[in-house]
């Protein structure tokens, strides 16, 4: 009996040490910020170490050199510049140098250009880059309800990678499984936030205009019918947004009355515009590029990479800690007249 007691004590001690040493558990202190009335649990709680890591990972790069808007236009100096021809040649060169550092620092200019003939459109990524510039103008001009005057640039998403590291593709729902489990309907596999909610909440809710609602507005609703799968999609999307911004539910919602806009924080309206913006970007800008990309750049179901909250936010409430790069690159603020 004593042998077993001693053995159990050793095992318990080992598991305790392993739990703290190997499971990435964090010790206090944590940061907390009250966002609502006392006693309402409207508090944002964050891990100080992770908050610091997020700040460090969202620093704005320095511009290549000082901006000079004088001199001839790029269309007068170079051939085949239909999108940026209105810039001065120095503006154009400076923006090209910046985009190279933002998007393809290892590949260099050859990622988008035939280096033997820069005017050529042989490389498909050159056409994609033009479309991405137009998308940037669209965001900074038409979606200020979400991005305000901070705006975005290519670096906001790419961060030095040809393909942003945080994108999504459509996923094929798991089929029937053997045994009693039967058809899973896309559920009960590891999903967003390491949950077992719906495998792919993004196709219906960010790749299309699916309804994001799980609660009825009446105590005993008779006309509000939402399936379990739709409910899990909505909750999975909310978990994704929470992780993408490094916040909890009370950042936008009063969790005692989640559906009530009057009891929500102002950030909920900003988030609503963000959801609408992401949908528009995926449907109007990214999906139409599918015929342009080679098969190697498409997802398992043949669709292009698409954006969601993590693409820009990358763990912080405001991408790049809220610092705007448009002051250094005003040509990305809006399309030319």
C-alpha cells in the first residue's frame, strides 16, 4: 500500500511540473481594462507577455527614401503603367521599392516582372498586383467606417510574404464516418479556437452574405429557425474575431444581452462594417482572380486565398498598432481621378 502511495505521489508531482513547464501556462500578472459599468463584467483581460509580443510584431517599416512629387509622370518615363502612371517617376520608383520589401523581399522585382522587359505582362503576379492596388484604394476610400483615416497598405496584410500568412480557402466538409457517429455535417472536428464547432465558418459568412444570427429577439420566438450548424458557424466566426483581435467577447458585446445593439460597445458597429468589408473584398476583388492564378496557388477546392480578420489584425485590436502608413505613401489613399 505504501509503495503505491509513493508511486502516485511521484506521478502527481511529475504531472504538476509538466503541466506548468510544458503546457505554456502563464502566471499573473495580466492586464485588465474596464469597458463598462462596474459589476457588469465588461472587462478586457489580456496576457501582458502576449500583448507585448503583438505590439512588437506590428511595427511599421520605414519608407525607402523621402518623397518627391515633382518631375515627369511615371507614364512619361516608363511603358505600360496603367494604374500608377499618374505618379511622379520618383513616387513610382519609391512605391515599387516599398512593395518589393513588403511583398517579395527575397524574390525581388522578378516576383512580378520579367526583368528583361519590365513593361511586359508575362508574369501573372503583375496583373494581380494591379488588382491589389485597386483593392487598397477601395478599402481606403469606401470603407472608412472600418479603417477610419488609418487605412491600409500592402504591408498591412503581407508583412514581407508574397502570400499573406493569414488567409483561408474553402474546405470540403468531412463526409460520413464509420460506426455510430455517421454524418458529421462539418462538426466535431478540431476547428476555430481548437473547438469542435463547424469546420468552415468562413465560406458561408465571409465568402458569402450568410446571416450571422443565433438568437431570437423574443422570449419565445416562433419564426426564428436556425440550425445547429448555422449556430456553430456564427459562434466559430465570433471566436475567430476574438482571437484575431486579441480581445474577448465583451470588446463588442454586453454578454447578458448579446443581440442588443443599444447595450453593445461602439466597437460592435466598427466590427459590423469590418465583416461587410471583408465579404466585399472576397467577393468583388479576390474571387474574380481565380482564373488568373496557376493551380499551385489555389486551394484544395480550386478557389483563391481569401481574407478574414486575422489577415490584417494579426492578434492586435488595431493592425500595426493603429499606426498609419498613408502619410508616407499618400498615393495609396485613393484612386486617381
